[in-house]
C-alpha cells in the first residue's frame, strides 16, 4: 500500500475515469529520483483493468524520428490500428512507414 499519496492517486484515477468516458487527458509526474513516481503509477496499474503501455527511452535512438512512439506502440499497433479514427490511423501509419504519406 502506498501511504500519503491519496491526492495524487485521486488525480490519476480521475484521468482513467475520463479515459473510459472518451475524455482525453494528460498527467506529468516530475520530481527527484526516489520520491515514488513509479510506485504511484504501479499502485494504480495493478488495481486497474485498463491496458498499460510502458516505454523506456534509449539514448542511442534519441536522434531517430518517432523512436519513443515506436517503442511504446509497436507491441499493440497491429491489434489496435484498424480501430482508430482515420486521421489518427493515417498519422501512425505515416510515422511508422506503413503507408505512403506523400511527404518528400
């Protein structure tokens, strides 16, 4: 159990409730190493039924376009890409080189 972080947990849970209702949102967790950012998210991820995607930055890929997005979405892309609205699907297809974008 995570103690003393109820206010933060409430904010994260509120974002998840909104996501289930189709409302987008964002959360930025900042702070010094070791203050419990990961523990906070883990405490909610283990109690929630939504799929959790995790990404890790790789310094050697920092100059590669969309490398972080690729690492995050590649494992689930083929399963969920057809379900996305057209503009979002086309943007991801272009970013991942799955379709001709007309860019030169």
